[in-house]
C-alpha cells in the first residue's frame, strides 16, 4: 500500500484511474484537475519529488507544475525524463505552468543517491524550497512468521531509508537558506495486515517526521507527513518486487488489496501538494500527520 519508487500499480483498467491506456490524463481527469487548481501556488518555488516517474509521485509533480512550480523529478527509472519532457511541452503551451528537470538512475536506498539528487537540484536551480519524499511501498505481503530475515531487511531499506537519507541530504541547504518544507509520504498501513516490516518502516517515517520537525522548529524549516490510503492507478512500468508467485502469495496479497472503492490519482494528488503549500506560512509545525489517498498495487 501507499507509495512507490517509480510510482505504483493499480488495476490496469483503462480509464479507471483518470488516465488512458498511454498513461496520459483523460479529458474528464484533466477537467477535474483544473477545477481544483490554485494557479501560482508554487510560482518561484523549486519542488523536488522523489519516486516521480509514475503513480502518486508523477501525479504530484504534474500538479505542482500546473500550479507554477519548477519541478525536479527524481527516480531510478529514466521514465522520469519522459515525464519531465512532457511537463515542459505543457509549459510551452500553458501560461503560468512550471518547467521540469529530472535526476534519474539514483538509488535512494543508499545515502549517496540522496546526496546525488540534492547536489543536482542545487546545481540546476540554486535552491530547494520543497522536498516531497515519495519513495517506498510494500514489496511482499504475508504473515510476519512467513518473512525471512532478508525480506525484512529489504522492506525496511525500501520504505524507511530513502526518506531518512533524503531528509539528511537536503537539511543543511534548507537550514542555511532559513526556509523550506519537507513532506514525508507515510501510510495508513502502519497497523495493516500481512506487512509488519512495511508497517514498522512507515512508523519510522512518522517518528522521523515528528522528531525532526521538533528539533528544527525554530530554524525556519517545516517537516510534515501525509499518510496515504489507496488509489487506483495504471500498472507499474517499473516493478517494486516479484509480485505474488504462488496461490498462497496471491491470497495473502488480496487480503490487503480488497479494500473497496478507491479514489483516482487526479482526485488525490492535491492532498500531497497542499501539505507543502503551507510553506508560505511563517508558522512552524511539529510534524502533523494527515490521511489522504495514494497508490496500492493490485495482484494480476
């Protein structure tokens, strides 16, 4: 459940996600997005979104650009370059839309990956006003006793370390600037079924958010979290893990995926961007956590 490096998966049903079979927004979805836009909200702001090639990360990047922000799309996949190119085409055609650059091929499970994208963004734009940490997501779904130690380690590394490393890498530049906002995308799955290691990792993201926000509350940088639920999306172009391999694996997976009707990406992307929009306020925050919708993978 929740977020994903290189985006996240969904039902694969054309049109169900607000996108057509090519992944582009449908007319209805674009109309829905325009109805809720706040033009100029991110004007003159540099916003970095990790896991931005697809899924909730891509939707947030598109939203920020539509509201005038300069967006840096960070992902391990080169798909982020294509998304950035598409956003720049839109910027040419639409007055007030922001432009985009991308940093691809980075492994955010390593500290060096976080340092790489922060350096690249600073070199290209001179500053980072907002960082949206969107990398993570369940790799396996099974009862805790069915996880081996290697799988436990991989779940923690996927869903906790990228946010920890990215916060650490961007913190000094933001503190030196005396301003900035960090939005950590967590999950409502901290008490979920069949994913104890993932729940522990996302609980760590929540604790990181609160502790860091408290520590730097008087230094001009806000740290907040948003806790995703479930949203329909197109299947991943870059897979997070092997997926269910046996009938039992699929049964365990379906136990977490059968949660009823889900919102679409165009309807839910604003929740994350609004979390960073409060950066214009002079007030500080000690890590508020809110619930919104993001992306869950669905079994084949």
